[in-house]
């Protein structure tokens, strides 16, 4: 069982390091591919947590990820600019939000979720 756990840990480290530029430790680095499954899941988590913290009043829906940064710390910090639709209607106006999520040992924590620009389409 330990060799499998070790292999999973090495694979996770390799995937994380492949998303950042050279010398990734400490500073914020651009995420080279914001369309990976991992980044999509982090963005979805941020939107879900924001909705939960607001008791699902006027829920937001993830539309796309516009930009991403990553910081290697004790775990990983992800700062994402996400486009979200407000409400459940398909024609609802979207807004741009900035969010930060800390990922450590598989657990995610929403640090902040703030609107940057309101009423975009």
C-alpha cells in the first residue's frame, strides 16, 4: 500500500509543478493551462462554497476561468479570475470574480471570493 501512496504523491507533485513556470516557490506564477481538470475542480469548489456561505441566495454558476495564478506554500494557493452567471437563467448577465483557494493534502479551503466586474456578457 505504501508504494502506491508514494506513487500517487509523486504524480501529484509532478502535475502541480508542471503547471507553474521555473522557480515556483513563494511567489505567484501564472498557470500555464487553466483548462485542466484540476483547475476546473478548484474553480467549481470556489463557486459552490460561495453559494453555500450565502445560503444559496442568488446562486452563482461557473461559466469560465479567465486567468489563474499559483503559489507554492505549505500546500498550493490558487488565485483564479472566474466568469460566473448570476441566477439560474441562461441569459443572465455574468460577472467577473477573483477567488483564492488553498489546497493542502487533498483538502480545499476558500480564502476569498470577490466580485471584480459586474454585469458582463
